[in-house]
C-alpha cells in the first residue's frame, strides 16, 4: 500500500474519532464547545501529522500531509461532528 493511501486512511479514522469527541465537548460546554471543538480538531491534525511522519518515515513538509489526507480530515471531522451531534439537539 502506498504511503499516501495509508496517510489518507489514518486521517479519515482520526477525523471520525475527533468528530465524536467534538460533539461531546459541544454538548458539555454549550456555545463554548464550538470553539473547543475547532481547537481540538486543529490540535489533532498536527499531532497526527507528527505521528505519521515518524511511523511512515516520510520526510515531507506540512503541505504533503495537507494534500494527502489533511483536507479530507477536515471534511470528515465536520460531517461526523454534525452527525454525532444531531441526536442531542
């Protein structure tokens, strides 16, 4: 499997997990939870990029991680955040 594909799969899985966690923070903290959810998503993106760089032994820059899963991570996180939040609204 290519390194790009592995990166994309990891970002999709992390996006779903962080979307769920973000929905819980929105429920717990109300309107402040929206900001916490966004900050949490950004932090997890950078943490995942650092971990992937070490695991996949990719000496790439930030732009590579953004184009090989980062933008998908943002969409998956946002969609899963909305889906997990719906039963509580």
